[in-house]
């Protein structure tokens, strides 16, 4: 989110909060990993200085995902937006082509309308670059600063304190259907163009549902557990908000449903994985069974996971 704020928007910019001691990896909860590309180095064969800002901005995208904060949808509901007021870099040493870098990002300080983020770019344990990004929360129409909403302030504080940013809720359709419904519609009907009459069925009424809800009350991931036969259940309707994929919210839903299946004494849990997601399920202990088939116009693979009564055995 690097839109620049109009120069007259802020009367009192926050003072710099750059760290007084060298940053270490232990200062960060979040890292974005990248590898330096040839196009990013200059004639000295080191990373061109301006690319470090791009690295920090990319890490900010991961920061929003870790907050379970789908940026566009969330700021719309809050009535404001984040604008860059200042960006500063301190160069300690250079990165070179093909280096593997870890870009740490954290919220350093929160003012009335401003947020200071500090970033550290590391090669192993060596700090290469320190960065500071000053954002201001403002009215999108006028770009005049306004007070941070308490909910947004709490999200920054909770994340930096180590909180779970999208706890999984387990319940029936009456309890969780309203949360799951919009997310399913966005993912299956709008994004994947699956006919709406295939997304909803009578099994919703008897299934056990799981929904991850962020600190703004928005559903970011969902799934359900249906009984197929004595001792056998099926996980289905797995959906994760498009911009939050890869941030482990789908993994949390899947693991929660597997534990629910195990807890009620099932010996096996199954699912129908879209072909593009087979690797995701394999990494979480599911194995393919049978041939690839088509469901709702999309290639699927049946997968299963044997269960024991004791988790982790």
C-alpha cells in the first residue's frame, strides 16, 4: 500500500522511531523470504538501492495477511485508508545476486493517526538494511488524517503480542452459516464460477462447520465435516479468502476438522481435493486414492487420512 499522501494532509507528522540498537531476527514475528533476482542488481553487481524499499513493501503485504486482514475489503468497512508519509532506509551492507534474504517487519509505534513500521533485511543473521515506514490513516476522499479505529489499533497490538489473528470457531449451520455463506459465495461462485446451486445443499444443516474469523468479525476461511458412514467422515467446502491464501488459515481449518473427526471416534476422514490443491493436502497427511474425476467442472482427486484415537499417533 504505497499510495503517497498529499503534502497538506498531515499537520504533525510523527517523529522518527528508528531503533537505537541494531535489529536482530528475534525482534520480528514475521519474515518474508525472497531471493535476489538478476534484474535487481546494478552495475556493481549488488542490489540497486531502490529495490530495498520494494522488498519492505512486499513484506508489508505478508504483514497484512498475517493479521488476517484482507486489505481492500477491510479498509472499506473501516471507512479510511493507509497512506505512506515517510520511508527511510539505512544501509549496513549490500545484498548480491542470488542471495536469499529474510525481510522482517513489525509495528513499532502507534500514534493517534500514524503507525510506524520497522523492517530489517537479513542474510542469515547478518542485518543488511534497516527500514522505517510511516503510515497515516486518513479519509480516502479528502486525504485528511483521522484517528485510527480502535479495532485496527487492537489488531496491531494483538499481533505483536503473539495473538491468534483468526481463531477457528466450531459449530452448526445456525451458528456459523451467515459467516461461511459470504466467503463460499466469493470463492466458489464468483472466483471459480461454480453454479450457486452446487455450492449449497441439505448437508449443511447436519454438518459440523469450522470458520476462522478475524478481529473485525470477517470470515477468512471455512470448511465443514459430514458423516459418510460409521467411523468415516468427509471434509468439504474448504474455502480461504483469495488474498489470504498461503498464510496457514486453510491449514488451521483443516486441522480443526480432522481433530473433530478424530475426537468423535472416526477411523478415517476423506475429502475431494481440487487438483491444484493436492499438494497442500498431502503435506498435511492426506493420500490420494483412485483416479482423477470431474466435479462441478473442476478436476478433483479423492484423498484420505487414517485416524487414531490419540492426536499425533
